[in-house]
C-alpha cells in the first residue's frame, strides 16, 4: 500500500511540470522583413527580436510562380537576389516562431 502512494506522488511530481510547460508554450520571436526592389534585383532584410531565435529564416523571392525557391537567410541578416526578371513580384518571408509575411514589390527593368 505504501509503495502505491509513493508511485502516485512521483507521478504527480512528474506530470505537473510537463503539463504546465505544454500550456505555456515557447516564447515566439518577432520577425520583421523589409523587401526592396531595384533594377533586376531584390534585397530582403530580416530582423528577429525576442524569444527563441531560429537558426534560419526562409525567403522565396518568386512566391506563387513556377520558379519558386526557398532560400536561407540568417534571422537578422540580408539576402540579395540578382537577375530577377522585371515586373511585379510577391516575396514570401518565413521564420520559425516568428510567422510569415508576403511582400508585393515591382522589379525595375
């Protein structure tokens, strides 16, 4: 009888921290992105602050087109994409714990 009480007490000691950790979650990192377009180029600047910083963020300078790609960029860094065809573009930026955003830019000829 004493052994079952001890095991029950140990189960509660283990379960309470696990349940409270699951309910609080992980602090999210706020990510902001600035997209600038020029003459056949795009520059994406990503800034991540607070929370658990991700190892990498992802940028797709050809979002919604057959040429779609997923390029890595540091969570606080810049990505330069050259030889981009002129015209309107959608650029997607995604950071773990920081959300995603889509930016509309016009690349000059």
